[in-house]
C-alpha cells in the first residue's frame, strides 16, 4: 500500500512538472493540413524569411546585370547589341536575319509563336525601338541602308512597289528577254550582302513580302519615320524617274507574293 501511495505521488508530481513546462515554454508552431482546404496552413520562421529575402535580392542583382545593353529597348527582353555587332563588322546577311528576329519579338507574343509578323501587329512596335533599328542600319552603312532610306525611295516612286523594288534592287533585269522586263531576285543568293559601289541605296534590310506588301507598307508608314509628306520634294526624283521612263507598269506582269 505504501508503494502504491509513493507511485501515485510520483505520477502526480511528474504530471505537474509537464504541465508547468508546457505553460512556461513558448508555444511551438507546426504545419497542419485541414482536409477541407486545398492548401496546408504553414508557419514561416524568421530564418526562412531572411533566406527568402536574401535570395530575392541576389536574383534581382543578377537580373539587373543581365539586362545591361548599349542600346536599351522599351521591351526589357530585347537588346540591339547583336544587331550592332553584325552591322559594325559589315555582316549584313546576319544583320538582316537579326533585324527580322527583332521585329518578331517586338511585335508581341503572338508573332513570336507564329514566327512572323502580321501587318496589323506593326503598330505594337514602339517608335523608339524602330528608330533604333533604323539608326543602326544608317550608321553602319553611311546612310545607304535603313527603313527611313527605303521610305524616301518609296515615296519618290509614288508608292508604286514595282518601281520601288527596281530602285532598291529587289528585282533584276532579265537579260534574255527581248523586251525590258524585271523579275524578283531569289532569296538569299541573289541579293547583295556587301556594301559595294553597285549596291543600290535602300537595298537592306529586306522585308518578307510573301504575304503581300501590307507589312512593308505598315513599316514604312510607321510614326517612327515621320508623318506622310514631311520633308519630301517631288522634283528631287527627276533623275531617278528617268531611269525607268518608257517602261510600262509591271504590276500586272508579276505576282504580289514574293520569296523574301
């Protein structure tokens, strides 16, 4: 009986210590999952918060360093450095490809997924970005290449794309023909990728007209290159027009879908 009394006292004393310990100690947090919710309720410790903060800061630093560019774009994911590299080393073939890629990216996600730009998407390309592309082409070609150069030629051709294609060298004279006739150059082999004396002004960059001339029209009419009719003099093109005098309009003789 004495033994039972002693065990009862010890058990009561031990239970009291456990209860006191649970009251004195800070409550611990645990992860619990309520079966009626899709997400478990979790407790974030101070160490985890500090770790997350440090990781976020490190990621921000890396991201900031990775977006540095000589020619910043309004689109943070776009850099014009590769285009400038190709142009500065006179690699016009690669620069033309990079220009096409940039237009696709700048036109938006739909164009990227599709792999080419709809004429209706040109409006989504900012003035600054299109001006940057044009400025790089003009800078590294002594003002011979670029969209703004092409626009001047196009306007002096009265917006006639047949005349424009002949002037910029996108069409070639058929030597075997008994009459004066032009045909489209085959891409890429028949285009001129060197800035030589015989390379026509405005020959580059190329614009894919496989789906017609609406895309090129929208690029040349983009606000980046000024309003229609600004700074143009029709009398400046007398010499240019004389080079194709006597040639009948070729629009009916050629298809409106091109291979470049």
